[in-house]
C-alpha cells in the first residue's frame, strides 16, 4: 500500500485516518472519496502463480488488500457462488446471464466484504470503538464484525427500518440509536469520530462521498472471484445495485487491477441500478459530480438515495457504463422471477439489478451474445415484508 489517493486530483495522502474525502477537492466544493493506492509491481508474479487455494474466501486475495496482519477479522466471508440463470436467461434472450449470490455471506449481504477489511484495518490501527450510520445491511455487518473483533459498536439508524434489520443490528451487541432524519444520523456519527476517535466503516457527510476507503477494497474480491469462475475472463457487463456506489466502484477497481496484472484482457462495462437515478442524470447532463435528484420513496430503501457520488460516476465513465433508473413495479417483477424461476430469494434492492437488465433488454440496449453478471447483494429474509 502506497497511501490514499484522490481519483479526481491525483493527490496522494499518507494519513491513514482520512475518512472525510479529499481535503483539496473539498476546498473547491467538490466532494470526492479517497481510494487506496497499491504498488502492483511486486505482485506481477500473480500472473503466473495466481492466488493461493487457502484460506477459502475473501482472504485468499490478501496480497491485494490494504491490511498487513496475519490474523484478519473474519467470519468466512467470500467464495459465494456464481449461478448461471438459465431459465431467466432463455426468457430474456440472454444465454450468458449469471448472478453472483452475495446473500450467502455470514450476515447475508455483500457488506461483509467491506466490513471484514474495514474492521481488520480498525484493529490494526488501534481503534477502540467502531461506528456506522445505516438502515440495515451495513449496520448488521459492522455489528457482527465488531463483535468478532471484540470492539464496541455504535450504530445510528432510523426508527423506520424493518424489524428484521433492527434485530440483526442489536443481536450482535451494538448500541443502536434511532435518529429522526438521515442528516441527524451522520451528524452524531461525525461527532463520535471527530471528538472521540471512533472508527467509521461508512460515510458520514452530506453530500455523501461513499464509505471507508479501506473497506471498499473488500469489494474488489468480488471481481476477482467472478473473473476466476469465468476462467480468468472478465464478463462483458456487470450490473450492481447502487446508492453511493461503494460496491460498483470496488468491483470496477478490482477488474482494473486484474487487467493491469495481466490476469484478464478486458474490463466489464459497469451498470448502476438505482431507484432515483442520480448517476444516470449526471451522465445525461455531463456533470462532473452528480447533483441531487428527486426521490419520493422506494421499496428498495437501502439504495434509494437522491445523491450519487464521484466514485460511482467515475467507474461508469471509465468503463463506458450507464445508470438505469428502476421502478418499484419492475423490482417486484424481478424479485418474483428470481425466486420462482431460479430459486433465489433476494431483497428488493438486490432485485434491482435484474430489473435494470430487463429494462435494457426491452430497450434493445444489451447484446444478447454478451456475458452479463448481476450482483445480488442481500437476502430477501432481511425484509420479508417487502416481498
């Protein structure tokens, strides 16, 4: 690891606790998350040696992760299946349609990849309390990994979150604080970080920039697993449910690293499935940073945000990708189709990925010969009332 780098201005920072984004870009009123910069030169051997067979899961890829210790905080995350959606694919005319089923992670969501790496970094950096503002998956995962690490955890959430989510966050022993508004959650979390040195696994400001940059590195492993399962070939398209685009950016970054190392020849086109469409709007209007858009409620509450991020927009632009605004009706249709035709019960936010593909097929905006991978981010059991 070389340091934290700004993807906009290129400034390199050595401070390991820069969680509020690039200070230089912030002075220009441009909110930008930082990203971990690695020196890939010493890792050229991976082109021929590949990754070790053990340990199973995320930590097979430790060489490309920003933590150094021999004892990572782990619950066995990663190594989730890549499932060929044969029936759905035939119906949609997409014979190479796959789903990466992240509901099989320890807390049933792909947030476990982020939290395993973030909490490991928290331990290595001497953190005493871990914190997050979350309406569900991120909070449950942070609580679980904090418990595994033996660290206290404080979660700021909303009273309106589903009961299953509240139960998960509290079951792991976290102190869960219900706040009246999203803004008040982030304000309280920021005070804990700035006044008491708490360690954040997610973002805490408006406009949002994304999550902990060390944690986002965990999402790269999703890209590594997909490429490996496809015979060290990148898919043509990857579709990711997106709010602040941590997963989208991390997956894209992982694919670019594989290409730089010579493990894959191409990088997939990234597609963001989003209820309100801030990234799609920014692409349409050629904005440098996404502007807030209108939002009037969505069944996919965990990704329903009026704000996009610079990191998400950068991943779409550099991969020639696009944002697809999805509807509640389309999400319900996709959720039912995944369950009844493929045996996969996912939460509405996860089903948004298939909704985006269905819309692209209807618009004839996808090549039926291409390999397309959906990221199914979380289990339907997280919010069964929304099914």
